[in-house]
């Protein structure tokens, strides 16, 4: 599939982060427990990565709009500058590419309408 190759190209061409950190890499609502303090579960995808990828996964998976993105980035970094915003945009693009590849694999094995719809949405966002 040509679009899969485009996603792989996006991932490969992304510059390596200056600093790595232990990242969850799958921060979605179902992996967060609020028991008086937030706790992350399901660490199967955890590895050293650009810390902004965790923000990107949260933003991308939940389709957070620009205002919420800015609030999240501001809370994370104590304010946002243009360079940080660009890095986040790059990581969001990487997340979308990985998410598309993951969903495409699932869709191939077990087709579902909601997955097909999400694949189309991601493809439009990645272009």
C-alpha cells in the first residue's frame, strides 16, 4: 500500500530527539487511572523516546483541538515557544503515521467500519 510507505517515510525522516526520556508511548484515556492522583497503566510500548511523543499520542488519539494542545504544551513546558510547537507538530505527525499503520494492520485482519473511518481521518490529517 502506497500510503503505508508514506507513513514509514515520515517515521524514518523524523530527526532524532536531542534528549530521550522514558516514555509511555500510549497515553490514552483507558490507560489512565485517577485514584486521587493520576497513574498510567499498560506500559507495553514504553521505551526511550522524545517526551513530546507522549503529548502527541494524547493529542492525536483524542483529537484534541488547538486550544487544548496549547494548554497541554503550556502545562508541560511552563509555556510554549515556536520551536517547541514545531517539535510537537513533528511528533504528532509521527504518532499519526504509527497509529495509521497499527490500525491498517488491524483492519486487514478484522475489518470494522469505525476503524475504516479512523484510517480515512488519519490519512487526511497526515497528508
